[in-house]
């Protein structure tokens, strides 16, 4: 029986740096999906409706990165509760009837990455930063944190945004100023959601016995904070862990094959990062 060729891709702008093609293609190879392809397209918000209008029945799914995670919502037939909780879609799955459903695998991906490193529940946590990734981190913590989440921000506008997400997600949040971010490093779980270099100055303040750091960056890696954390014996979860676990969920939803081959995808991702750093 001949399988029908299926297509998937990652959309965003810029997109050339994306590791998604490497991860998804590795999964297809391991699963024996020889007629599946996964590409990348540099698409911004203005071009997104036109791209969707040209999609044919061969499409199985899309991965979405910035700036499309909210822009895509009006183009869909529906979104999952997880995606609705943060108004962000990073995955679109095409049904056999052509229905386009949006989902968010970042949130369960964060939970899965932490679980892989032995973090199932925490009594409190801290988030460094308040951008788009911070809202997904907060939604993930709503599932595993039994107490207060402290969020360290630089501006009042960001503080108001995070407070709004906290109320929506029913999470107990304390908003703190970035100038006090060193105190965050003593939390049972610290989630760094800031751009490269933003937490470097905090590395010198890592406590003698740190708990767990989840740094959402993966290139450059390790960050100064992650390197110091590891040197002090703390557990470190990287952005590659997140990228892998959210991609695993995407592969399972798009191909309807589970479990996705996490180990093969990890090997491919690590190999690609090493090659890019040479």
C-alpha cells in the first residue's frame, strides 16, 4: 500500500535559524514516514493569510514561531484550551476534513522537559522576564507549582501584563523589580525567559546550593547563568530540552503516531547545534 505524501513546515520571520526542520525530519526518518516532508518558510503577519489560502489537502500541520503565534488565530477553525489560555498557537493540525485546529505545545513541552529532569511539583518558583515566553512558562507553572510564582520585570507595562496572565491562569503571582532579581536564584525552580545576555550579570550571585534552573535559550549555550549554575551542582534544563519536547508533541499530533522518537530527535538537534557553532 502506497502512503500519501504529506507536508508540514515551520513558519515565522526570521526563520533561517530554526531547528524545527532538523527535529521533525529526524522523527519522520525514525518513524519510516518516507513520503513526509518538513520545510521552513519566512512568513510575516501580512503574508500569513495568503499563505493559508494556498494550502492544499496534502498539508498535515504547521509549526509557528514569532511573530505568528497570535496572528494565526483568526485563520483557524478552532483552538485548544491550552492555546486559548495564553492566546498563543504554535501548532496547527489539519484534520482529514480540512479543519485547521490550533494548539500550544510549548506549555506541555515545558512541563515534560522539567519532568524529564525530575521536577514534578514545586512549592514556589521564579520567572525572570515577562515577554511572550514568560506567559507560557506561567501557564506551565500553573500545572506544577502549588504556591507563589515571583516574576521579575523591568517595566510597569510588563508587570501589568503578567498580573493579567496570572489572574487569567489562576496563579498566585508576586511581581518584583528586575533590580531584585538576585533573590530569585534561591527559588526551588527558576525559569529564565530573557534574551541572550540579559541574565549574565546574575551568574555571580548563584547560591552555593542552587535547585533547578530552566533557561529557555539554547544558542548560545551554555549561558553564563547556566554555566555557573551547573558548576555549583544545580540542575539545568535548557531551551533545547523545551524545543525537543514541544516538537515531540507536534510530531505526534501531526502524524498521529506516538510516541515520537525523542532520542533520535535529540541526537539530530545536538548534532545540528554543534555544526552551527563551528
